[in-house]
C-alpha cells in the first residue's frame, strides 16, 4: 500500500477590487448577466462568461425547465456556446458567479466540471477558473483540473 496526498493551490481574494482590471470587468459582466438566468424553480441564479483567446466574451446563464433534468447549468451554456460559435478559439478563462450571498463561492457541479475539463484537455491549455457568489470572497484556479484532479478523459475510451 502507498499513501498519497493531493494538494490544490488557488488564490483567494477578499474583494473583487483586489483583482486585475480585466478580471474585475469579467466579473462585472458575469454579475450583470445574472438577470438573464431562468431559474423559476430553484431561484438559484448562476451566470458564467468565457473569455476566448481572441478577446471575445461569451455569456451563459442557467436555464431551468419544469421537466427536470431538462435544464442546463450556466457553465455548460457558456462553454457550449463559446465552442459552437468559435470552434477554433481556445477558452482562456471562465468566470462563474451566483446571485446568492454565501461565505464562500459556489463551485460548479460534477457534470459542469467534466464538461469544462473536456475542453481544457481538447485545447491542451489550462482554462483559468474564477468563482464568486454574491459578495463572497473570490477564488481563482489556474486550471479546471485543479477542481477535478481525477477527471475522466475521453482517451480512456480509445
């Protein structure tokens, strides 16, 4: 038997104002985009924006449906739209925010983590991940793999 450990590093900001101007701008866009979320059932609004390597920002929000689980999370809406509209562009960053005020940021669900890591692996370049909930602290990860270290890789299927 071998005992192993896993260490995940990330930055925690007490305030959005401690971040770079570009990051503040992306967070502001994500916050403003919350109004477009369709969450009549859970009342839990989520917004995500993908910043592409060409500088274009693609937005997404969670879209619920009365016939659960037909809805879709904001992260998947944003990245699917980004890769559909700009298939040859790499995603540099994804910023995710929720309307809820919690002590800590709310992180992506397992399905979203898996989708995000798929695109990170496909582009062979990390996707920086920034998360914020309401007026909480902000977490910034260098790579999606930092929040899903043992991801399923499509290469396993070959």
